[in-house]
């Protein structure tokens, strides 16, 4: 015996709020377009920028740490 549509839908809860009309897409048509393909040079450039940003952040952290240590050293030497 083949199941009927009513048998298949028996366990599915009813949907409220759309009034029987198709749901609107959640993404606009302009944003739904696929992005341009990413070339190898784009990937390389993005990775290089990421590495440079990480190194700059590490330098800034090290500089702040050294400055704090220098201030602590000079501050403790005055008393």
C-alpha cells in the first residue's frame, strides 16, 4: 500500500503567518548573486595582508609591554 499525501503530512505541524502564500526570500536578489570568482593572486594578497596585520599587532603588543615594564622600572627606582 502506497502512503497518501495526507498520511505523509499527518505528523507535520501547520504553518501560521503566511496565509497560504509562498514565503518571501530572506535575501534580496542583488545580494543573492554569487560573488566573483576569487583568483589565486586575490588569495595570496589576502593572506599577505593578514600576516602583516598579525605582525603589526604583535609589535604593538610588545611595544606596550616594554613601555609598561620601563615605566614600572623607572617608577620603582625613584622611591
